[in-house]
């Protein structure tokens, strides 16, 4: 086998042509495409990096916002707990105040009921005592008791001042004024004469004296002048005693309260 330079030269020429063709129509477009792909990859990488940075910033912003929301939530919860504690304390205090008011009202009502019951018992006791006294006085009423009452009347008249005695006499001397003596039981003629004489002696002059009966006096008498009345009867005395007992009990309750 012999070496042919012409063949070698032709093959070399063909190879160079092939290389030129490949370089012009294959390698250059490929380099362009590769360069474009590299540029695209670089752009995508830059976009991805920017997107990553944005995502990281968004994550940080989200974490910051989440921390702020958590702090705000905690603040709201703390304020709510504080408000609930205040409201609970206020409700407890209001309940205690209401309980104290109810307790005071109940105690006051109990005291009032106790005082009312005590007053009722006292009133009934006084009424019984007054009734017993009335019954006893009515049993012992008669001339002897009238004489005792007359003595009481005379002692009262003896202690009158001249001015008081003159005022009573002036009533009897005007317009035919008369002295009416009221007793619980009827006086016989002898006792009426005794009363007239004794009263005329104490009052002076000759007053006109009439006698009437009022069983409600229980025992005693009333001297009715035209413009004045002198009471000497047990009905009035017992009523005054009952009133004094009631007033005394009332004062004790007020001082005790």
C-alpha cells in the first residue's frame, strides 16, 4: 500500500472544510445557545436569589408581625384578666355590701319586731293592771272614798294662791256661773251638804254648786268651773300612769338602740 499525497491533501482539505462548516453552522449557534442558556440560568438564579431574599424578608416580617401579634394578644389577655379581677373584686365587694345591708335590715326588723312585741306585752300588762285597779277602786267606791277624795280636793284648794282663787271665783260670779261637782257615784243629801259647805269655805262667797254622776271616773271627782276643770279622779291618774309607763319603755328602747 502506497501513501498518496493527493489523497491526503484532499482529505485534509475536506476535514478543514468540515471543521469550518461545523464551526460556522454548528459550534457558533451552539455557543450562542449555550451563552443564552447561561445568561438565562444566571438570570433565573438571580431571580431565585432575589425571590429567596424576599421570601426571607417576608419570613422575618411575618415572624416580627407574629411576635407583635403575640405581644398584643398577651397584652389584651392581661388587660382582660385585670378587668375580670377588678370586676370580680367589685362584685364581691357589692355582694358583701348587700349582705351587710340585708343583715342590718334583718337585725333592724328583728329589733323592731322585738320592740313591738315588748310594747304589746307592756301595753297588755298595763291594761291589765289598770283594769285591776279600776275593779278594785270600783269595789271600794262609796261614801268613805268620797270623803277621802273631798279631803284631797280641799288640800288642793288650800294651796291655791290668792290670784288663782280669785280667778276661779270670778268665773263663778259672771253670768250666773256655777260649779259642777262630778263624782263616780251619787252623793246623798248629807254628803252633798258637806261638800257644799267645805267648797264654799275654801273658795269664799256663796257659789252655786250642782252635782252630777260619771261612772267612768271610777273613783274621784271633777270640779267644772265655767272656764276651767280641776281633776281629782282615778281614771285620769291611771291613764297618766299608763302613759308614763309607755313613755318610760319607749325611752329605754331608744337609749338601748
